[in-house]
RNA sequence: GGGCGCUUAGCUCAGCUGGUCAGAGUACCUGCUUGACGUGCAGGGGGUCACAGGUUCGAGCCCUGUAGCGCCCACCA
C-alpha cells in the first residue's frame, strides 16, 4: 500500500490528539532535557483551583505557556514547566460546606478532622479532573513535577516562612479592624475586597447635648451601627462646633453618654461636619477611636446580627435592624431627613456579601519593609512586565501597601503554626506539629485558624522546586524565566511572589511577567456562571480539536488585551488545520514512497524555488523575533499567511507542472522543497498547533527529520538561502498573473478558455521571465501562449489591457469586446494610478521633504514616481486608442 | 478623587522604535465540478483610522484637550 493511502483524507483531532499526547508523555519529551551544557528555561504554572474545571481563562493561560515552552524547548533549552493545583482555601471550603448543607450536614457537627477528610476526598476527585483537562489542551508540562499547594513540601515551605517571618518580627498577632465576610464567616484581606457602587440612603440624625442646650446634627449611611457609637467627632478647626468639643451627648435609643471629640479626620465641607464614631464597625472610626482612647463596642455577631446586648434588636440582621432603628429614631424625633445616596460598598470577592468591618484578633504580615526590595526589582528592570503598562498597576499597589491579614477562620488550608498555652498564655511559633509550653511544660493548643490561600501561592516559584531544601532543581531552575498570568491577579499573586522571592531566595522569582487579558463572551461580557454565558473549552476541543481552540485564543490578539470569544475563530482554526492537512496530502501524493530528498541538487533550484526559500528565510527570522518578544498573535498570522498564500496558493500551484511531468529535470528539487518548506513551516507553527503539526511533520519526506517535531531544532534563518533578486523578478511575474486574472474576471472572460497574451515591455529580463514562465501562466492564468514585444505595434484594438509594474499585458479577444465597458474599466484603473502619482509628486515637489527626509525614503519615492508615470502613460495611451474606435 | 486602557472596513480585531499602514479574518457581490482542500480557488466593493488642536518635511502611530465605553486603585461619615 502506498504511503498516501495510509493517510486519512481529513485530520481527526479526536483520534490524533490523545494518541500524540500520550506518545509525547511516554517518551519523556515534557521533562527537561538532561544533556549537559544545555541552558535551563523554566516556568511555573499558575495553579488552577481544585474547585472548578477548566474554563476559557485557563485555556488561554495554558495555551500561552505551552507556546512559550514548546518554542524554548525547540530552541534547545532544558525546559521545565512545573504544573500544579491550588487548594483555594476559602473557595473550596465554601463549596464543600455548600455540598454538605444539601445533605443537611454542618461542619461544626462533624468536626475539623472529618471535615478535612471530606476536603481531601474533594481534592482527589476534582484536582485530578482539572489535570486531565489541562492535558487535553496539549499542555506540555512535566507531570512528574506536579505539585499541590498543600502537599508535604509546599506545607513545609509555608511553615518555614511563617516561623522565619515571626522570628524576624514581620508577622504579628493583633486586634485590628479587618474585613469580615458574614457569609464565609472569616476575615479576608484588603485585596479580597471588591468595591461596588450601591444605592443607599443618607440619614440625618440629631444627637441631643447632655446639658439640654440643644443637639448636633450628623448624617450616616449605617444607622444601625449607632448602637456602637462611643463618640461624635468634629474637626478642631471648625468654628461652628468649637464650643461643644468635650461636651457630652446622649446617644438616641441607647441613652449612653458619649463625648464630642475633635479629630482632623473629619471633613468640614462634607455633610454637617459632624461624624458619629463607631470604632467597632468602621475602619476610620477605629482609628479615631484609637487616637482618643474610645471604647470599642461590638454590636454585631459573626453573621452580622445584633448582639444580645440590645434586646430590642437582638437577632435581627444588619438590614432588618437598620429599618427598625430608623423607625424608632423617627418616632423618637431624632430623624431629621432621609436622602438618597450612592456609596461604595466593599463586598467579598468570593461570595459577594457586603463586608462587615470587624475588630478581631488576627495574624498580619508587616508589608512595608518587605515591599521595598520587591518594588526595587521591578524598578531596576530585573523583572519586566509585558506589556509594560502593568508595572504601574503593580507600583500602585506596592507603594501604598497595608499590612496583610493572613489568618482565616477556616479549616481547609495550612493551619497556623502557632501554639498557645491556656495556662500561662505563652505563645510558641514552630514548625513542629506539637508544642509543649516552655514555661509550664503543658501541651499547647495550636491556633485553629488557617492561612490565606495566597500565602502559599506566594511561595510557588520556589516551593515547587523543593525549597527549603537545597535541591538540584532550585539550583538549576530558579529564578524561573517567565510568569504567564492574567492582569486580574497581579495584586493577589504576582506582587506577593515577588515579595517572597526577594525575602527568601534573595532573588527575583521570574524575569518576565507576561500578562494576558480576560476571555469575554461574544458580546464583550465577562463569562460567568450567573450569566450562563460561559463557553466550555472542553466542548470546543471535543468538537473541533485543541489545535483549533488554541488557534482561536491566540489569533488576532495583542498581549494584555481582553478578547471576545467568537465561534468563527474556532472555525478559522479548523479550516486552517484542514488546509495544512491537504497540503501535506498533496505533497505526499506526489512523492514516490522511496523518494530520497537528500539527492536534490540546490544548483538546480528554479526561480520559484528561490522565491519560496527567500520568503521562508524572512518568515523564520521575523517569526522568531516575534516569539522572543511574546508577540504570538503577530507571529501566528505571519506563519498562517505564508503557509496559506505563499506556499499553498502559489508555490504548490506552480510546482504542479513540474510534479506532473515525470521527466522534468527539476522534479526532484520541487519534491524536496515542497517537503522542506512545509516541514519548516510546521516547526514554526508547532507551538501554536502542536497536534496537526506533529502529524503532518511525521508524514513528510525530510532529510534528517527528528523523531518528533516537538524535540526538533527550531529553524535557523541563517541556514535558509535567500535570493532577493529572484524574489523581485518573481514578484513582477506574479503581479502580471494577477493582472491577467483581473481582466478576465472584470471583463467576464471565461477562464476556461485559454488565451493568447502579448506582453509589452522594454525590459529583457522581464520578457524572459514571462516567456520562461509560460507554464506558470498556463496554470495560474489560463494563458495558452505569450508573445513579447518592445512597443505596441500591431496590438489589436479588440484586446483588453492591463498595466502592471513590469509593463503592459494585452489579451486579444476573438469577439469584439464591449468597448465602452473596457473604457470604463480602464478609467477606473487610470484613476487609481493617478491618485498614487499625485501623492508621490506632491511629496517630491515639497522642498522641505526633499531636503529633510532621509535619502532612502526619497529614493523610494522617486522610484515610485517613475513607475507610476510609466503606468499612467500606458493607460492613457490605451484609452486614447480605444476612444477613437 | 487618582491611574490605566479602548474608540481603525457591517462585525471581531492586528497595526513594532512616526515614512508601501490603511491591513487580516468574517460578512457581502461576481465567477470557478482547474488531477490536495468548496473546511476550497480567483476577482471585487467597503474605512476622511472617535472629535478638535499641536509637533514634524511627513502621524492610527508623538503631545494637549474633548466626548463615549471599560477597568484598577482610593477611609470621605
């Protein structure tokens, strides 16, 4: 059976993709090449949460990483891509709690140990699922290096860091006002709060003075917190309230006596210039309270209900209480007026519940000092963001950094390695899993809280390489080279990794940060579960293959920009795969099974051979440059254009005459180049579309082919010959062919009818190119024969004309053509050329242009002028001749 | 309140350090059963590059301002 008969007519991704992936994996291609002397290249995968399944964001993120890694591997680096998953404490715990709730189980009922058993079972189930999904899109990561943020090594790193920071005084425990989620029942960090505008009200209240001399008016958006007011503040510079500073007020409904304090925090211009101070329920008030030593009265429970201390409102949630209190204030005559008011409200980024500022005992990381070297690393260019503009984003956050609240009232996560002695109050922070009180020798109780998920993610670039052990991996692969991630987690993750890298490794965690945007739906909306507008990458893969999906995600997109996901991009990818596949089939079809391409003789290369090689040479050097600059969208479109237009539409078509003529003396050279050029193209395309390219590559007849495209050497432009002169000649021939096609189409000349053509040109080289190129003309423009002459003598009036940059082409027609139609067409052509000519002449007649523009630019304009002048003359001549008939 | 981004053919988007940059795909119109592919081939129409100034010999590309949209950050009760 001939080779071609063993090749399917269409490429079937569902069959080929899993097969090829397993093959690559079993051959160990995803692992770093241990050959000595190879330079290392490494990246770590942003670990997907174990809560979910692959979504478009992951697909994009991993496609970009895979492109990068496959490119570097082919470039000859010993390449490591570390994959893994994140335990995602709050998100996972929420999911498990929710699942349990459906069964009627609450976590308090089963206890910590049983709960964690469930959580690990969850991890096994869903963590495994997402790994399988990552494989489906073709991720060439080293699965033998796979990690999990809560595995033994990562957990050890977490403890190491905690203890170290603690001993350095960079971690402390303290009672602060933090962001509390009444739904998740835990503290969250500043970064985890999302602000949104909400319509609300502004209630103007009057608080009576104790001495009965009147009242002060103030306004609040949260009247229910009045229960916890311990003062009212005014600005010390405010003349209006000078006299009441220090006086006491009677808190409405509660009857408590509270002082009027003076504090700069109060804005004289805003509202009435009087602010009620509730230190327990507002971060600003907390600070004011601290400055004035005010009592902190907590009036809300963990789930944001009024405490038992206020029997009338006890058990009401904050919104019910608000209504009730407003009603009571009104009835008591304390409410002056109510205004509509929009304000910014913080919400939990996980569940969307409005955050409740709450005073509680939490662990914090002091960030200011730690941030300094991290800021410096970006400032001095040791770390570069691509695109650069995101550095502003980073600096914005880092320059104004707050202490990081790292304790979470959750069970799923790294339990804080701090131990307390219930007897003497001693605190011990240690990596040991148990601790005994150094003072009273009693067994100590471990802090029940866990750490913020991002605390462990921050260590990812080195914890995954074995830190704190001094491993070979660390030595070889740290710092990693590029981090690929979305702009939405620069503050959460990127900044904290840089901080951690500088603090523990004394070096940057990565050199480049490649930032990508969001994948939105076709209408530009964020994909979300609630909108139900998400597109499942796995469905796309099932339908059209991973290559098509990857193509769609990369094509026509610039770094850092959001993109809309359009189904027709998938189709483009699928069509393109099909195009490549058929090009390969054509090539193989025209190669004998025992073909030995190494016997091809480069000295026999023809004009089109040299032309295609020149194009390939340029493509390799340009695309490589684009790869180096992370300009994947640009690289891809150049590669596609070359394959589709240069190779398929022109080179293959032209090569047909040589292939079909078994006696053709340069047939072997054509066969060689068809295989070679397609092979190199596949290598360039491989990072984008790994599967089809492997399949095509393996079928080609290549001299010195690698056993797999993915470990083949990246094409080197210096090894591909370039023939600029021949390229120019070929370009002219092509424009002649286009002219002929154009007149045929425009004049409605049936293409099947072979035509005789007369070329008028003064240039002998061009004349020869065309006569030699008759086979091309025959195949590509249905030309039966060609005459060349230097002037227009004897051109029949019944010929249609085309003017192109190499001269004029006439196609005499047997039947008299419609002269008016032809004149119309020529007039249109003339207009075009005239426009060009005018523009060029305008430039050249401009004194300052000629004197100031660079030599090269002027020369190019002059050349254009000469060309257009000639073309203009030709076309007006022709119009004149026809007009006389 | 500060910062950033976007506004280019009907649609979705590329356009690097200013001089073939006015492009691609798609949609549209006209042809094509040409021995790889109709998931294709050939030809064509379509944009004063949001608006107003400025710098320059020359500006989607640089500067200033305006408008619309989007995002990030920020303690104004």
